[in-house]
């Protein structure tokens, strides 16, 4: 099929490349001309394992092209995926101005049937609004359909997740739209759930909010563990053996982050308010998540006293490993809190430093893991990159002014750290 993907950020670029891999002809469009120029020159604007190879293959075989002319991309395609950003407004609601632009562009250039698909995470009833927007702006009586096909991609494993999903959700209100979507995904072996559009839109928010709830739950348990002398990692293991609960997303730490979970929880609270339901549960999830960041800062203060004028080496700035994404990163929020209290920060992240420097001007960074530890009063671990799990402990001890480690990701065994001579602080242990 001929596909236009409007917006080539994390979701849009992976979607474009994977559909090209499946044999479709894809045009990725974005109004960021620098991003498009980089893609057309063979570069990749984001870090995502395996993405460079799959994009290169699509371009090489003529199935994948990029343009800054979204209208032209829509005009040439039968199927249009909306993958633009839906950032949060101050009140927590989603900003749908970019979605509206795409709907208007589709209305302006449409000359034959097109299926317009929401891939971006949007509030329930957005599909109805997109349909209304197109009808209001279309100049001729041309048939079209709107559908919802929410994404469930994890940054760091997005290629695998697209090609090997747990499920694919189609929100449609016509047999034609259903038929097109089933054809699009026919080569992917996964359960395909067909619903109406409103249900599909809610599935996305419900899924992300539930996972956020699991993280906040285990973080709340970690606080109880510290008061009770228990081990949160063993509690998570014991809970995880129960198939009704499962082990994933039960890792205590500095809180959830990234562009999805915080935004979607906030948006779902706002959606519920608009529909007349006070979502107390999700408000508590949000509150626990905010408190957990301050809890990590308090651990640093407990370890070294007032932080003003003291140097802290920080490992991790991205919100999770295997991505360069620092949006809503708990690591970055914690660094900001420490800087505000007068700490001197030297930070390192394998992929996230450039983005961190953009959002936190003047941030001092190191060339590698060990460079940030030199003469530091403490080492603070904030992202669980694999390379941080096997650091040279004797070397760390020599580099630090005092052997103090605050491990907000529970990467190390407390007994081993104590035996190695460290004053070691972790979460819920």
C-alpha cells in the first residue's frame, strides 16, 4: 500500500521504517526541515537500537522516502498515519493542534478515498473530532474513513515491538477501514482486536496508566520496606511469580518518566474530569511519582549532608536505558533539584547527554562513567544502563572523595557494597 506517515519522531520514524520493511511504499513527512535533511542524507535524528539499519534498507530499496511537504505526502498516499506530537498543556490536557493541522491538510488535498489513522496518543472522542474537522474543510464529496491504531512501542525495543507486538488494536467504524487495516498488518502474527474508535483510544490511555500505577505501587512499597527493614526487590519477585500480577514494571526506582507515561496519566485524569469522573486512583499515582523524585534527593542529603558546594557524580540522564530521550526524565528532574540546592553536578549518559544539555543549560558532563566520579562527594546512579551494572568498584573507591554511592536503580547488592567499603544507599532495601 501507499502510506504517508505524518510526523517522524520516535513513533513516526519507527512506523515508517517498519511498514517499509513489510513491503509497503512509505513517505515520512515532518515540518522539521533539519530532521528531514538529516534523514535524506542517511542520518538518524534519534537513538533507537536497530533503527538506522532498517531505515537504510527501506531507502536503499526505494520503499521509504522523506519529505517536509506533508500535503504532498498525503496526496500521494492511500493511507495516512497521524504520528504528530500531542504534548501536555498546563492543565494536563493534550494539545491536539498538530492533529488538527493534519486533518485539515488531508481535507484540502483529498481527491479519492483515504483512510486517516490516529497513531498518536489522543483523548477519547478525538476520532469523532478529526472526522468532523475533515468534513468541515473538505471541498468535494469524497469518501474517507478515520480509524484509531494506537502504538505500544517501548523506546529501546521499538523495532521488535512493532514487528512482534502483544496485540494490534484497530478502532474503526466501517468495514472498509477494517479491511484496509487488516491488509496493512497481514504479515504480522499477533492478536488483532477490532473495536470502535472510542474504545481503541481508551485502550491506549488505560494501558499506560495501568503500567504507571504498577511503578508507583512498587515505589510506595519501597518506602514501607525501608521503614520495616524489608527488601523491595524480593517483594517484587514474590509478587511477580503470581501470573495475575507478573514481574514487569515492578522495579522500585526514582519514578516513571519519558514522553508517554507522565503525559498519558495527566491526560487521562483530565479526560475523566471532562467526562464527569474524578479519577482519584490516577491522581495518587501521579503524586507518588512526584514524591519519589524528592525521596531520591533526600537520600543524597542523608548520605552526604547539605549538598550546597558539594560535587555529585551522576550516572544516567535518559529516562530509561537504550534511548537518548530525556523528556520528563526523573533523572533530569532530580539533577535539577540538586542544582537548585547548590550542588555541583557532573553527569554522564551513554546516549542522553546532548538532549540533557538542551533542556538544562550549563549542565556539566563527563567523557565516560569514571570521569564524573573524580573527587566527587558521592556517586548517584539514576538510569539503569547495562554498562553501569559492572563498574570497577575499587576504581570508583579511589576516584571518589568519600566512598558514598546512592543507587536509585538498585543495580548493586547492598552486602557486596558494604564488604567493598562503600557507604551504600539504595531504594527500599
